[in-house]
């Protein structure tokens, strides 16, 4: 055993060289992930634009609704067949990436890419209320898995590159490289790791360059001039955050409930077709509710529609998003959540203006702040939400009110005991995975890195007091810049990074058990 430990200590002494080696490979990962994400983004944008144009034509020529309805039904059945072939390509894609990185779940990059492009393109073509960010993250991760298959040397390196690919996917989807990096730390890994940050940064910057080459330097959301709010108006961020926190929390619960509700009402093969048909009245009467919601966001922040119209758009977008996502088709929810938040902020702002509480010129500020707050409440990733809003709108001057509104919404979400939506979806996937039989483990050993979070079972306890999975060995403990040789009497502290040696082929079981020990308990 001592020789084995010496071997791995020698490996760990070269950790910096390994870290920078992965960062170099992350540059290629970012280029690959950025390119395929750009292709997916173009596919979805042109598909939604085509749907809007078609529905405008159908309002003048309703006879063409007959073949369109038939086409929607056939497309829905085709999407259901594709999702059955590759179930991990259904839904957002973010829980699947988290499962691959944190729990060792399999990421079949070839079939995932094929289903994402074909089925996702069909959903965009008929205007379903879905975003491109979750699929883009999984597409980026799939591209990273392909690169890792060519250049990767170990499972640890593969996980780093997949994380970098996921960050690159988000960066390319929204021209938001900082958000991609923070997403990798806050949502995927839920901790700060220098190696993860370096890999995600390298991949995100390259992917952002690729995205800007195709789409230009203009921010994703072309907001009108947003005035800087005077400091005395920051008080309004608290009631606005509270209201948006309630809306975001309700959307979180409705999205999670939509799938089981579909299961009670329709067989799986008919669910995509049902929501395809539902998109027809939405496209005919409220075309702004189609697609992710970028046009709806830009319309809402101008506050030109009046409260009545905005309330109708809010209700339809809310329900249409739940119906689209709950059907199990490939598509994300970031952008629809942002659209719901923007509508909520505009409605709140118009109501306050009509009561004479502040000038109408500040309504766009309330729309921007509520957009962030809705995502913070529904996804429970406030830092990513704040940075994403800053990068998508191209302005930094509103960061303080945006942050205040986001954390007020997060507080309301916590008070309502809302579970992070991607964590809840991941738990569902894990429950399904456990029903499958596990293959015999091959011989050999591998390494994984696990952080010790504040509030977890392992924090404050000695290593020999903790029930580690059988066959595992804590071979290194990284505390800040120090590499500590762990002993049985070593006490673990929050913020420590454990390098765990485990039998090959048992990553899924070992990672789940160790994560449960080192994961924060709410």
C-alpha cells in the first residue's frame, strides 16, 4: 500500500502541470463546443423565425393550417421516437451534464448531438416555448466528450473537459463567457476549484470568440436605453424581488409538476404531438409567446402593451413553457424563465407608474432586475443569473439593484422551500438509473476530486470517523495552496479538496456516496 501511495503522491506533485495541460486541451474543447453550439443556435433562431412568419401567413390564409396541423402531429411523433432512442437528450440537458460530471452517468455524445439537432430543430420549427441554453450546455459537453476521447488520459481529465465544454456551450449560446465560467462553478460543481475555473475559462473564452465571429459584438438582448436608477429607488428592489420570487418559485414547481401530469394524461409517444398542436393557437393569436422569448423580453421592457396585454402574455408564456418542457421534448428553460421575469417586472413597474410612485422612464430597469430575480428564484443560481443579465444586456451600471432584486427573490424561494430545479431533475434521472443493472467493475484504479462543503457530514470530522465507500482511499488533501498527506486522525475542514482513489468502473457508485458525505445538507 505504501508503494501505491507513493506512486499517487508523485502524480499529485505534478498537479500544476496536469492542470495547465488540461487548460491547453480546453482551448480545443472551446473551439469545438463553440462551433457546434453556434450551429445549434442558428438552427433554433431560424426555426423560430420561420414559425413566426408561417403563423403570420396563416392568419391571412387559414386554409394552410390543415397541412401545418398534420405536419405538427407527424413532427411530434418523430420527436417522441427520437427521444425514446436517446432519453438523455430529452429536456434541458443540464441535469444530464451534472450527472455525467458529478455522478459518472454516461454521456453518449454521438446520439445526444444527433437527437438534439434533429428533434430540437423540429421543436424550434413549430415555435415551442423552449430555450437553447440547456441544450447548448449539453451540446458543448458532448463536444468536449468527443475531444476527451481523442486527447484525454483519465476520467479526471474527461470530467474537467466536459465541464469546460458545458461552460463553452453557455458562453456561445448567449455571448456570455463569464456566465459560462460561473455556471460551471456555481451550478455544475457547486464549489470553487482553480483547475475547474482555469478549464472553464479557457473553453468559454474561445467559444465566445467563435460565437462573436458569427453573431457580432452586439449583446444578446437589444434593450432600449436603460436609465440609471437614483439610489433612493433601490428600495423598490425588495418588493419587486419578493413578487418575482413568488412567480419564479411557482414556475419552478409548475415545471417540475408538468412531466408527471403528462404521464397521467397521455402516453409518452403523444406528448410532443400534443404540445406541437398547442403551439398553433399560441402562434396565431400571441406569436410573441413562441420560442425562447427574446422578442417577448424586448417587447415587455418597452412597456408599450399595457398591463392587460402583459398579464395575458405572462399567463400564456407561463403555461406554454410548462406544457412544452413537461412534454419531455429537447429544450431548455433559461430564456423562458427570463421572459416570465421580464413580464413580471414590467407589470410591476407600470402599476407603480400608474399610482404615481415613480416616472415611467424607469420601467425598463424593473424589467431587467425582475428578469434576473426570476432565474435566481427558479434555478437558485443567483451569481450566474446576475452575470448573465449583465452580459446579455451589455451594461454594468445596474449590477447593484439587479443583485439586490435577485437575492430578495432567492430569499423568498428559500422561504417557500423551493428545490433547485436542475437538482430535482437530476434526482429523478438518478432514480431511473438505479433501476438498471450495473456491469462488473474492471480492474485498476482511478482518481476523483471532491470538495468538502460547509454543513456537510464530513466537515469537522476525522477521516477515520467517516464511513467511506469500500475500496476507496483518500490519497491527498488540498487545503488552499498546501498539499497535506492525509492520516486517519486528520480533521476535514470546509473548503478542503479530497483526492480519492477508487476502483475503475465504480465511479458512479463511489462518487454518489462520497458526494453525499461531502455535500452541503440543506
